[in-house]
């Protein structure tokens, strides 16, 4: 009969496991940061969101990546925050990512059966402050101008006034607070993606979780992909930069859209394992808000 391990032996074993785990983690961090970064870009609090409350002590602080997609909802393009089926994520893209599916006999609206895996980790291309954001801003401006012209025809119409107010709020959010980071493509070959998206200050390659979706609209079956999340959605703030964030109010003003300012600009690098880390932090300047007349 084996004798049970003593408390001391269990403590030593647990400590050894902890040390081994830390060594593995540190080795991964070192490997990711070895050599030149895969991408380096500058994000603001529009793309890296602080927690609602900050602790005074030097406890760990992480910032949440806020990203969006250009998605089609009922044949209208929307710019959706974090998690959706982008316009580019169609059946062809699903096949490129290695998803296999087949039609099966059965009632509508679900005549598709997916073979495993039903979700997988792939590489997601994120565009920072590029063409997709310009389209989002342009869409908001167009919506505002249309609402303004409609209101001119009947200034006392409450519905038209409400539409105009909503359009104005959306336009101001696009100018000042909405994330400019968009998921624009996905793949499994980093070299091919980087050849297509060569600007390493504008395009980030990150890991993310995707899965297939099937929708039945207007008597037609539509297959598309869905980005459920990025594999790493929080970026840890090194202790050396923590003091920069202690000066920022605990409640994030940019959520209200009232200040028109961003509190910080962060230089973020992505390494060989497509994992991010913070290289520098700078306080930002007040943004100039321009409303079309």
C-alpha cells in the first residue's frame, strides 16, 4: 500500500508545476518578441478600451481590443462592433479556411450539415484607420445629410426630427469614439496575407476564432462565416506604463461621446506568434470635430 504524499511533498510538486508553467509562458513571450515585430501600429482608447474602474494600487491592468466589421443586415451595410458575419466572409472564404460541409435531405431552412470542426482558429486581418473606416464615416455622413434634407421638407415632423437626431449622434460617434479597427479578411497562410496587406503599420495579423453559419432568407440558403472573437482580446499594460493610466478618470468619457478627446495613444506591436504587446504610451490631444453643414 502506497503511503500518501506529505503536505511538504505536495507543496514542492505544486511549486514545481508553477515554475514550469511560468517558464513555458516566458519562453512563448520571448519567442513572440524575438526579431523584428510582425506589425507595429498606433491605437487609441477608441480601439483599446480601459476597464470602467481602476484600482489605485499597482495591480494588473489590461486593455480590451475593440474591433468592428462591415456587415450586411437585411441588404443594408452596417458597421458592427465586435463579432459578426462580415460582407467578405462568404462560402468561398469558408472553403479557403478549410471548412467542409455538404447538403443533406431535410426540411428547410437548414439543409446544410457541417463536418467538424464547427469552429477553428485562423488568422484575422485587422485594418486600422483605413478604407473601411472611411466608408463607415462616409456612410454616417450620407445618412446625416439625407436626414437633414428630409427634415427640411417638414421641420415639425417628430419622426423626421428623431431620425435626424439619431443620424447626428451616429456621425459624431464615428468622428470621435467608434473604433477604427476593422476585421477585413481571414486566412491560414500568414505569408499570403502579408503579401496582400503589406502595410505593417496599417494592417495587423492576429489570431481569431471563426465558425460557419447558415441563414435562410428570401427562400434562399446563404452560407457565411462568423468571427466570434479574437484569440487575444486583452493587452496587458506593463508596470512601467501603469502610471500613465492612473491619470485617466475611472469612468471612460469616450463612452458618452461628450468630450471629443482621446486620452492616450499606444504603440502596439505584434510578434511572430501574432500576439500583441505595448511598446509605448503617449497622452493624446483633443480631436477637432467637424459637422457637415
